[in-house]
């Protein structure tokens, strides 16, 4: 029996019948997307720790994050535990492999010029306001898709982040945010207010055209960002549309999450204090903010060096400090 044959059987007879849909999807992602392509042809009984170590290193070099590497390693450990119980392997090779740390992945934010190009590409798009919000206030995709009109106060220019949209077995579902820091109040820039006002106007037209309370009509969810029938949006579709907009703007492809990185990068460039950035993004700790966004642009570093020159040479001749 090969690794691929065993893992396919394990997914179908052990994982799927006993775990929740979301947990099953995580295991399936690890097995089908990563483990089988890397180790599938190897006989199960001949699998050794070095094989698994090489797989994890290869996945790290492909750019997978720490959490993704842990999921792949965890799936292998769980699968081989069952194989050991069934007498298919003598020992669990994955238990003898230490967790692999991912290399530090620098975010790929858009520059100011690139943001302008993106915004130009999405003008008039029915989800234009979603992209504007992602850049200007750094909301996560799930937070954006779970945003309710009840949590938007355009008159006061405020937005309340209270919930997120999450994919589950029965379809998309609104769930509370995990941490207290994620539940936050955001002050909206004028750009975002104007985009939301235009978005609300377009949505009102769609709602009337589709009809409310009629078969096949508008689904009244109260969400800000919905499909053409008023139902919640699918995050994967949103990401696909985003990639199309990047291509139309002539920009390098990025994940949707890069818009959140862009928000942080722009705030850093404007000398906004780290604690304010932390509160805006909803990070639980300042360490998370500083670790992710430690790599600021060259322009900011140059400004910092010039500021140090001004501070230490003001009122004295350059080169005379400390020369009593």
C-alpha cells in the first residue's frame, strides 16, 4: 500500500465520518494538496522521518506559513497513529520529526502609486467599497464579508467590527470574532465614507430591481457586501475577482490579505504610532504588529536617518559631538 492509497482510505473512513466538516477540510487540504503530491508514491511501510522532514522543508521553501506547516505535520502524525494501530507501520515516523519553523515571510503591500492604480481599476465595480475599506482601515476579508449595515454609521464616520463571515459545512455563517482586540471601532476616512455611500445607493437599486419578499427575490440579510441576490458572498470568489482587478491594473498578483498589509504599511509610512496601528488592525498584542510590519519601506528608513541627523546636530557643528 502506498502513502497515497492509505491516506485516501484514512480520509474516507476515519476523518470524514468522525470530524466536523471544517476539520475534515483542513485534513483534506493537507493530504490532497501537499502530502500526496510529495510522498504519495512511496510505500507506506517504508516511510521514514527523513522523508517527512524533506517534505516540510520543501513546503517551507515554497512559502508556506508556520501554521500551514504545522497542519501538514499534524495531519501526518494523526494518519500514521492510525496506521500504527492497524499494524500497517511499525512506528509513527512523523512523531520523530521536530516541528519546522517557517522562514520570515515579508508582506507584499501595495505602494501608494499601486493603490491608486487598483482604485482606478475598481471604479464603478459593485464591490468597489470593499476594496477601499480593506486598504483604508485594514479589515480582514471575513470581517468585511460579515459587516452589517447596523454596524456602519456614515453620519459619524464610524464602523463597528463585531463579527465575521465564516465558511462551514452548511454554508456561510456569521460568527463572533475570536478576540477582544478584534472587536473594535474604526474611524472612517472620507474616501471610505464616500465609497460606502455610493455602495449603499447601488445596493438599494439592486434590491428594488430584484424585489423583496417575492420568490427568487432579494434575500434580506442586512449585510453590507452581498451577491446580486442579497445573499452572503463567498470569500474564494471575492479573492478571484480581486486577482482579476490586479491584472486589469497591471499589478503583480497578491493575496487579498495583502490589502490589510497595505493599510499597515501606509500607516507606518505616515509615522502613525504602533499602538494606533495595533488598534486599527485588531491585533491582540503589540508584538504581533511589530513582528509583521517590522520591514518598512526604504523611504521610511531614510526619513528616520535624516530625523536622527536633525536631532543630534541641531545647534552644533556636524562632527564636533563628543570631542572635548
